[in-house]
C-alpha cells in the first residue's frame, strides 16, 4: 500500500471540485438554523431594573456605618420584594391571571458584593407583560 503525501495543492483542488456541495451544505444549515430560531423557539423578552438602596441618616459622621447597614439591608429587601404579598400586589396591579408563584419564578434578583445597587430581571414570552410587570414592580 502506497501512501501519498497530502499537499496544499491537493486540498485546494478538492475544495474547488466540491465547492458547490460545500456552499449548498452551508446554505441549508443556515436555513435550518433560521427556521429553528424563528418558528420553533419562543421569543424571550426581558426587562431589567436597578434599585439603589439608600436609607437616610441624620448624622454625617455615621455615613460609613450607614453605608454598611444599607449593604446588609440588600438581602432583606431582596427577600421582601420576592415575597408572596408583594407578588400578589403586582399581579393585582397589572390585572393578570398568573399566580404570584409564576411571577416569582420568572423574576431573578442579583446584587454585586458590597454594593448598594441590586438588580431584578423579569423574563417572559409576552413583551407587554414584561413591560407592565417591571413598571408595576418598581412602584
């Protein structure tokens, strides 16, 4: 059995001979991805809101201590904002049929460590619902 050395010229010749098949394969793959993205996968809409936690204090020399307290309050605020009562108020405000537990499932909250800002993000397949819930939630 004789082994032939493969050269760049051989590769170029093979590509030129099968160029139509290669391009056809690429176009069919792109068409499949396009069809999958537009007709099979539901569109996801998202609204992200950032909230700054700031509790006012009367004394200016306690400013650093106030900032530390505010950072500690972020976890408490996050728990309160995801509570059943707040979710019920949001559901009533936008007049939706979705239960508070479904709203809570689509809501994610995050905060950077030692930051006074926390973010919440609501995702759904309904663009209008995402907008209404995010506006109602920050009221």
